């Protein structure tokens, strides 16, 4: 993330959990994306990466899906990461403060047996470079799950996003935190982000194989997706 976006997450980190808990599908959908990595034996003996872990909701989803795996969770926002570290975790989960574009410089080295990137790629200044880095951190044959909002180019979906943001998300952010800047950024960044076919194309261009998209349910069915890909076998 660039410094302005990181600063927004730093400001919103204290109250972020309270706001997302008001969305009944938030944790359910993260859990669904984590499970879609489809790793064997509860992740026993595997190394997983949760990049863009925020306050730890995606880390929790990954741990609950694969309780026997070792998880490295990374975020560029010190405030969000501090909230994640305050929670109770097993010793196999570690947190690293690092820019997602420079993970090896922060001591985050592969190969990993699976990566979850939730609400990350949309916030990267150079999504293609970010996806190539994640590709290179995976062992051959290992999967990536990208969980994010991605609007089809249909008017009804975009109108739904406008309505949800301006009647629920932005007012709630202002009420809870006194500052809705992070949630106005969310509204605009999703509108400006890739359509689902474009994200799939980016994954293929970054070297991923077996690229596919899985939907969510409820009102987010057409707005939030899991994008899956596998680093090809060597």
C-alpha cells in the first residue's frame, strides 16, 4: 500500500473490528475463502502466509480452516497489526509488520504451501508486481486465494455498492470513529478496482494456473469473490 492508504488504516485500526462485526457476512466470507485453499490434513506441517492480515480476521479464518499449519501474518499498518497481536493466538501464528511489496526485505521468505490475500490486491499501487511476488513465494503446486470486492460492470451492481456505502458503511464509520475517510476510500477504491475477469487475467499474467472465481452468498454474492490460482509445478 502507499503511505496515504496505510495512514488511513492506521487511523481506523482502533475501531475496525467493531465496524466489520456489524456486517454478518464479513467473517463468514473470509472463512469461506480460507477453506477454498483446500489444503490437506488440517494443514499439518504446512507453512501458510496471510498477507494483508489487518486486525487478524483473515488470520483467524486461516487458522480455523487449517489449525495444524504454521501461519505468518503480515500487514503494513502498525495500528491494525497491534490490534491483531492483542488477541490470543497459538505459538504457530506469528505477525510481521511489513509492506506487502517488500516481504523478503522484512524476513518473509518462501516457499509457502498456501497464501491468503484478503482485501490486499485492490490496495496495491502495482497489483501485477504484487501478484508476481506472491507467485514467487509459493512452492510449485501451491494455491493462492485472493479475497476482495470486485464489481461486475453492470449498473445494478454498482448502484448496490453506492447504496450500501452511503447508507450503511460510511455513516457507520463516521458514527463509530468520528472520521469516515477510510470508508470513503473503500467506496471509491472498489468502484475503481478491476472487474472479476480483469483480476483473473492478472492472475494468469502473473504466472498462476487453474485460475477460477468462486462467489459468496447473500447481498455480496456479485460484489465479493474468492479468486483462486495455483503456482504451476516446476
